[in-house]
């Protein structure tokens, strides 16, 4: 046994790390292509509902978001826990939706304007009153395509929920 | 001049730089693609034409209302569980027994499918201010499922493929044969 164990020069050579940057770059590019920038900092809790018939929202550039829910834990001291509407990075009142929609529509090219979609990210526990009001405002702004964002679920989970 | 060979650039820190970038992207981006239930709102009615929209044959209309305790009522009198809503809606849309209480049909010429009887059914969804959003989405989902299943059935019958696997024109034809008509009533204020 002792004869077999040779010490010194013939130990295993160190693993080459020359390809490590390549591997990491590959991962980097994967993440760069498959993810999108986080648009806003969420100030409301949005625990989304689930559905079985949801469709993927394809063209991100056509979508504008409206968030509705109670303020997050840390902000509740300041703002209470009544549901709030968040547009971009701030709490807004419903009357400001019109302005927001117009501004968002301006960002799109002429051809894309009719395709603009409003994506409503609404917390599960919100009551419909505020949502109906938001919908009326959207009709006033003539932003008629909307999407109730919901997670995908199987039929079984859907009924149990 | 004496030739000097340029020393090789040390690439040892390349991995660190790449790691840094990678972590930056991991933190600042999100992976999820949103999905949701698509709806089109009706345009805001002009004051003078408000009345015309309401005039619609009663048999073509299915009222689905959700009250403030999240209970579903059909035609304001018939309570129904969420599990049965899809079946009720499908039954209503297709009117398989030609019931005179249920929607009428109109003959429509459709590309690829020829003349077809298309149901004039409209589902009208109503909710109160205190209906919860989760229930509302559930009902929306179930109504969408009714339409999707009917379209799938028709697609299977006509083209022996599921709706999702049809090409654009075929999907259009099916959509015309079973048009999605869910109206969200004007809120009562």
C-alpha cells in the first residue's frame, strides 16, 4: 500500500478554471434574455387570484399596470389598510387614472395605440366597489382592453381555493 | 528595438466580473410573465342612446349576479354553486333543447364552416360593491371556461383538433360560431 501512495509531483493537477467565465457569461445571457426589468416598486399587497382559463400576456410594451390593494405592512402605519390604487410608484386617487392612461398611451406608437392593454393587478381580498370605479374611469379614458391578472391553477386547486 | 512580447492579460478576474453582472441581473429583473383573464369593456354610452342597449330580447340574456356575500344568483332568483356555473352557462349558450325560454339563433355565413346557427346568448354579469374580487374572478373564469369548452368541442367536431392547435383562420371561424359575449352591466350607483 505504501508503495502505491506516491507523494509530490504526480498529485492530481488543479482543475482548470479557464472556462468558468464562459459558464458564468452563459448564465448571465440566459438571465438577460429571459427576464425583464422590475418596473415599479410595489407599495400595495397584491396576492393575485388564480384561474384555469388564463392567457399569457404577450407584448409587454403594450401593457400598463394598475395595482390595487391594501398598503404593504411597513406603509400601513402611515396610510392605514384601506385598499389603494397604485400607478407607477405612488398611491393615486381614481381621478388620476385618466391622466395616467393618456400619458401611457402617448408612449406608444400610433399603430399600437388601439392595442394598449391595461393590466389590473388586484389583491384577492379587495371588494369590487373600488374596481368598478376604476373600470368606469378606464371607460372614460377609452382604455377598453383590460386583463385581470391571475395565476394559473389546475381545476382541482381552483375549486379548493 | 528589441522585440518585447506583450504579457498575457490576466483573465482570472473575468469570472468575478461576470458573477457581479449575473447577480445584478438576478436582483433587478423578474422572471414571471403575467397571465390573466382578458376582457373588453364596453365603450361609454352616449347619454341619448343609453336606452337602446337595454332593449334586448329577454330570453337571450342570462343574468349572473354575485351578491355581497359572494353567493351567485342566476336570473335573480336561482342560486347556483360555483361548480355548476360552467354547465349552466354552456347549457344556456347552446340551448340544445330549443327551449323557447332560452336564447334564439341566427343564421350566419362563416368562412370554412358555411351557414351556421349562432346563438344570440349574452351573459350579463352583475356584482355589488361588496362582492369580493376573488369571487368575481372565479365567476369570470367559470364563464370563460364555458365558452372555451364549447369552442374546443366545436373545434374537435369540425377540424378534429383542439382549439389551441388550429390555425388563425380556423380559430376565427370558431370564434364567430361561438362568440364570447359577456357583458358587465353598468354599475348601479
